[in-house]
C-alpha cells in the first residue's frame, strides 16, 4: 500500500445531527460493518465511536455521535460533551439532516471546519419535494455543499465518499491498515446487550439502563461474559427481570445470539440486574461508565 505523504489523505469525519437522522446507519454503511447499534427509538447512541476505512489512497476515521438534544440531566450533558469532542477532533463535519426536517435549531454551522450538509432519507419523498428541500437549504446555507442520500437504500453514497476524501487533508494514516475501530471488545458487548434492551422494553426502561461488563474471558472457542444491568429504581429491576425471571431469560437469549453472530464464537453470558440510584445524574458514575467528564460549567447537578 502506497502511503506517500505527498498524496495520501487521512482525517477524522464527525457525523453530527439530531436523533434519528440516521447517523449510525450511515456510518455502518460507510465502513461496511455493523459496528454502531441502530434503532427506531430516539437517543440510541450514547458514546462517540470511531469506524475506520483504509485503502491505498486514504484513511477515513468516521466518528458516530449521539443525537443533538438540549440536555436535561448529566447523562445527556455528557453525551453532548462527546459531540463537542468529536467536533473539535474532526477535519470534516458531516451535518446529517432528515430530509423531511426543516427545523434545525439545535445545530448551526458555526464552525469554520469544512462541512458537508447531507440530506438523508430521500427515498421517502418525491423528486419535486427533494428539489424544494434542496432549494430551501441552499438559500439558508449557500456556501455549503449539499448532498442528498438514502443510507437505508445505499443511494448516492459513492458521491458522498468522493466529497469526503476530497475534503481530507494530506496526511499519513493515523491507524494501522487493518484497524476497524478505536473501541475494545467489551464496548461492543455492552452495546449489543443495550440494543436488545431497546428491542424488548419500552417507555422509560431503555433510557434508565446502563450495561457494564464486569468480566470478559476469551478462549479458543468460547467467550465467558459477566454483565451488570444498572437501573435506577427497584420497580425497573422488577420489569427487567420479569415474572419468575422470564424477561431477563428472554433478553439473555437474544443478547447471546447477537453476540455469537458478532464474535463468531460460542458465548456464555451471565447477567445480573443492580439498582444504582440516580446513576444518570452522577458525574462520578458516568465517568466510571466511560462517558466524558462534564466541564464544571455544564454540570447540571
């Protein structure tokens, strides 16, 4: 692989947008791997996640980020801090917008960094509607390159990638060629379990849950995992476990199957549920769970 510093391009590309704009779906498509969990429920993504693509000419480090919201408690503040860190690290910003959403009050293009305005989900509107929407965004942001895509249908993605590479600085690769992500295996275990919680439980439960991996032992043909599902109240613990443990057993089966598919090994999964009061509001616990430290001026406690 030629990585001549005179022509090789490498850089960080932060994917930023409101909840359910399709950021994780887009990153999975761009790296051709199911790294980031995706779900119809809002605020699925809690952490920033690097997905890395390398070839003979460029290395692109995509950064998936939590959906932009006005934070109401410290967990959400920490999530928005992750967005700010990604924005600061980025050489290029993909501002991802649901093509049907014309209200973008939560994000303005106030950075001087190169930015691509990407309109997602164009498969859900007509050609005339798309033309009108493009005109709307060109009027408000005449200096931005605007690219319509459908991540779910893989439409116009090649054009998007060409623009991304053209915007990257000339720089040697930051990671070895085979590197796919910056996260350890334990991170994906907790995310897969959390994804199955999103599938199985409703209302407030998925948002009151944090998954911690207490033990991860990988052997030749088996991985043994011990996980703790943290909830805030005893009633939530009862819902997670279910009558005679039925709900937790169902969750364990779904998570184990997904983990075996991800790791391509047999999985022994041990799950426990623990009441950890107000973990979403504790800066100390959030740091232990791997969230960014909240600057004092942003601390909502």
